[in-house]
C-alpha cells in the first residue's frame, strides 16, 4: 500500500504526470459545465411551463385509467388483419430495398468501380434517399398512390435503399483483397470477381443488415399507418380519434408482442449468420 511519503516522492519524481492529470480534470470539468449549461438552456427553451407540465401529466394519468383493462371490443379479426398488413409492409419494404441496394452497393464501392465522379454522384444519391424520413415519404406516396399498404411499402423501401446501399458499399470496400486477387489470377472477369471473390465475404454482413432493417421497419410501419399507409397504425389512429382507449391499449399490446417476437427471431438469425 502506498503511503503519503511514497506518493510525495512519486509526485516529485514525475511532476509532469500530475500536472497533466490536473489539467485533464479541469478540461473535463469545463466540458461537463458547458454540456450542463447547454442542456439547461435547451430544456428551458423547449419545455412548457411547470403548470402546463403538471396538467399534462394529470391528463396522461386520466387516459391511462381509461385504457384499463385493454379490450378488443369484438374487433380482434380486424386488428389481427391490420397487424398482418403491418408485418407485410415491413417485409416487402425491406425486401425491395435489399434487392435495389445490392447492385447499387457494388456500384458505390471504390474497389469495384474506381471512378471518382460517378462514385461521388452515387453516394450523394444515397444521401438524398436516406436523408428524408420514411414518414415524409409515406405522406408523399399516400398523396400519389392513395391510402393503403402499397404506399407504406414504398415509403419504407425508398429510404432503406439509400441506407442499405451505403452499408453494402462500405462492407464491399472492406473485403479481404487477397481472395479477390486470387480470383483475378485464375482469369475471372468482373462479374465472376464480384460473384466469387467479393459476395461470399460480404453476404453474411448484408443479410445481418437486412434482418435488422426488417425488425426496425416493423416498428416504423406502425407509425406510417397513422398517416394513411394502412396496417395496424391506421386502426390505432382511428381508435384515438374516437376516444376508444381500451381498444387503443389492446392494439398497443399487440404491437409490442409482435415487435418482441420479430426482434427475438431476427436476433437469433443474425447471430447464426454472423457466426457462420
């Protein structure tokens, strides 16, 4: 155990270490002070008055009391149909995005098509697709193709295409070069180089990304229904407008159970794919 005399000797022998430690502590304290000041300013500018906040909590408790006990009100078949639509929207939107992102990912990888201007333009296209939230796309597609799950599928597929293409391109750029060079040395052309040298390395990563997006889109598809894209979210919005809070609670429970099951299945599949 180090005593006070030993600590004083170490301090005298290595004064720079202790000075640096003190400077780091001051810097850390300054960072925390700035962070807390910005946080306090943000809360002061965003949060309503204390009276409004307390009244809002009281109204929330009032609504929760109306939700108990949850009940389907004889509309269980409609709710399950809406939930099936939501899952279908998530699945089809993710599948379309994955199919579209696969060739775009290869084209956007520097080690596949090393043309700077084309690469720059394609990456900006990815940024444009994924820079607009799926909820905004849902409003656009509902106005374009009408209400229903088709608008929701398109609203999920468009931004996911940009995000998955970017992730696929980054995975392709990080492949092991020796395996690709071995394929080239055997006389393979560009297509064979991508099929046998690159795709086997990145396919597990791609599948893992797609599964994660499917489980994420299961939650997003619920929100899209609120703006008219079909599914269980549309039924949820209708019950809220009618103040039928027991059915609202039942639909929320259905959504939570479905998301939990999808997360569990998707997580197990991702772990197996990555370990393979």
